[in-house]
C-alpha cells in the first residue's frame, strides 16, 4: 500500500533552486534513507512532506488519514514538565481510559442482581478493555522506561525539568516522545545525532521492528545499512531511488553512473563520427554529396542527445608524514582525570605502536575528548603518565573546531600557520577541500560546521604529522567526503587514534577498538563488527528464574479482575437458564392439560394447532436443557 507519493516537486529560495524534480514513492512498512551532499535540500524536502514548507511545483499525495511524526534536528519540549512527564504525556488518553475501567469495575461490583444493567456495563467494559489493550494500556509505563533507558536517560534525570535539558538531550527526548506516539510515517532528520553507540544500536532495533513506515536523513551509513531497505539520493535537485540498504545503494549507484557515462561516451563518439562524414561530404561540394550531407544532418538532429552524467564534487586529498616514528608511538599508564570531585576515568592504559589504527569509543560523558586534551597537553591529568615515542609529531582534529579563528578568512586561517607556502600552494590545498575562487575569502565565522571541518582537515593535511588524534572527524561531512577521508586514512603511513560514533567509519579504518570506561580501557582486536560480536558472545547465566516485571504484574491483575467478572456473568447466566427452563415446563404443563381435555377435540383444527404448539414447546425445553447443561459444565 502506497502511503506517500511525490512527483516532480520543486522548491526555490529566491534565485537558488533547491529542488527541481524530486520524486519518490513510499510503501507501508518501508524504511527509506534520504541521502545527498550537505545543502542539497534533504531537510527542505522532508519539511515539505511534513507540511512545514510549501512546494513551488509538483504534486504530493498521501494516504487518507495518514498520521505523520516529524523529528527535526532541534527538538522542542513543553514548559513545566519533567523528563518522565514529557513522555508520559503521550499516554494521557490511556490514563483516562484506565480511570473509566476502574469506575466500571466499581459499578459492576455494586450492581446486585440487575442482569440488564450488568450486561450493559459488561459490554462497555469489554469494549473499553479491548481498546485499552490495543493502546498498550497495561504496558505503557514499562515502554516509557524502556525508551528512556534506550535513549540514554539515567534514572536521576527523569525528575529533572525537561526545559533544563541541553539541546542534544532535548532532541533525544523529542525522539522518544515521537516514537511513543507510533505514527504511520516517521520522518527523522539526523535521528542519531546526540546518541551514543548503545542508544544508536537500541534505535536500530526499535526501527527494524517498527510497524509503520520510516523516511530518514542520516550521515550514519552503518545505521542506514541496518535499518533501510530502500534509498533515495537527492542529486542536483532531482531524486533517484535504489532498492536495498546503503552499501547496496553505493554499488548500484556506481554501476548506474558507469553505464550512463559509457552510453554518453559512445553516443559522443558516434556524433563525432557522423559530423566528420558530413564535413567530408561538404568538402566534395557536389550536388549529390551535399544532399547526402544534408540527409545525415537531419538524421543527426533527430537523435535524442543523452545528458552527460553529473556527480557532485567531493573533496580529494591524502595524508602524508614528514618523518617516520619508532616502533613505540604512545604509552599511557594509570591515567586519571576528573572535575569537581567527580572522576571521569582512572587506571587508563594505552600502548600505540607504529601503524596502529585504534578507535576509541565509550558512553557520552565518559571523557573521551578530555583524554585527547590530556594527550596533547591542553589539560593536565590528575595522575598517571603519558609518554611519546621517538620522532612523534601529533596532529589533532577537534570536533568543535575550537582552534579556528572566527575573525580570519579561510585563506588567512590556513596561510598564517604555513607561511613557508605561497598563496598559490595554499589555494591549491584549499581547492582539494572544495574552497575555490572567492570561497577562500569568506570569514571563518560564516562557515557551516562541515565547511569548518574541511578547513581543519586542510591544516591537518599540510602539517604532515605522523600520529593523528581525530575527535569525531566524520561529523558534518557528507557521505562522499567521508568515503574520501576513509580512503586517505587507509593510505596514511602513520598511526591513528580516533574517537568516533560512526561505526561504518570504524569498520573502514580500525584494527583495534578501545572502550573507555570510568575504571579504565578495554581493548578488542578488529573493527567495530568484531567488537560487537565479541561483547554479544557472552552467555546469559543459567538457572536464574526471571522476576515478574511491572507489566507482567499488571497483566496478572487484569486477568484476575476479568476472571472475577466472567465467573459472576456465568453464575447469572446459569440462574437465567434455570428460570427459562422452569417457565417453559410450566407452559408445557398448561398445554398438556388442554390436550387431555376431551372438549379440545370438538374442533379438529384447534386440536391440531394445540398439539403442534405442545410439540414446539417440548423441543424448546430440550434446547433450554442443553444450554443449561452446557453452562453447568462450564461453571464446573
């Protein structure tokens, strides 16, 4: 069933055409990823679907009554509610329904022997109970707790006012609130932003089992690999859709591009050949050759010219080193750091050797960025030692770009750090990161997050350090740029230690995964998939009996109340059946007495009708006895 269909949607902001031919079809239960370079119009298209923007042209068709849930990159919460109350507010209708059920139970307990009233109340109770169960009435509190835990909210945070949350926490809370509403179509714009790896894995599982459809924008390729079954690429204002997840889309995209490019090149060669023949015919300057030339020109004009396949530009660079290091590059022993009496981490041991590619992961707030700042000397550790090997030069990439100068131009920001280069060389380096022409004269303060990241990568490339400390290097980069970064790191001859939530990135570059915890670091050989397999290999303890959950307790109470109601209804039904049998037997006795009276047979027709009526009553008594016996057996 088609939930959503877009055909030729167009949108411009002033003279800037963002969408020129956006078309897609979303089926019920489908999970579609919307991809494209930064600024290509993905969020604009999603806002048009959500009704927050209007299209300039094209058509959009939705299934009648379709319920949409839209999560923007920045979420809003209501005033005066705690974190827990914000999510529980979704179930306010269910709470009112539960109150109605309790009131009906009270009325049924006080009804006495009024069968009509009890039947009416019981019917209402059954109908309301079915709706209550359909809306997760007995398990919604556990569901809320599961969503809070899954999205990384601690128990102590649940009583905190939602309005005091940080921007990232608000977005997480809005995501949880929207998931609980269970709309027919989820519109998710960067849902994994502000989530740690555990929360992202939880969200993946949630969306895979989600009953509705999903349309999501994400730079998390691993996330889309595990959630999406269809991809839609927005390229130069137009869309093209692909079956499968992100990895399958990339393979199909490359194949389609190569086929189109080959077809275009073949057509160009044929056009050039025909034009050369036409030119030769005209050189002969004879009537017959001119007619042949004109004939070929007409055929050439009728050819439907293929458009040259276009691909949006991606950055293109590589990392190199000034000098080689020794075998030992970085040694960290018993490192400890805290703030305000709270220990972030302790007993941290790390040993990096030449050529290592190590991914550092861990929960949000555990101190990964703080550890990096200790390694580069920006912060002083509280205890432990940090030693660098011979000839080690550290290159540091800060995810927040705090080392960039807002008041400088892009050109000066790079050139001031590399005065040995002339302007042409600096411009050439910036050109590799898509800063061309007057782009290099833009103030750093006006750049987007992705553009600032590209400036920082330019400087990192020019430094040629042999130990790279990368703090979330793929943040703000579009997917093509991430692929290029991964290729550049694959060819890097030095050593890499990178903090990342990008599991696809970790799989591409890492040969070791280190998990930072409060009590130290746990190391795992291999990439993220290897690490994930190892931590999930542990068996659950045998012989432990599961404790009854709150949801199970609620269901058990519900079953008990329903059973009490059913017993009462069966008892009343049995009494009613007994009374019906007694009435029917009394009526049969009257008919039997009439049939025994000789006067009855003076009218043969009346006697026949009476005999027939008596037989029908006997049949009715048999049926009533059968019904009574069945109720008697059920009452047991």
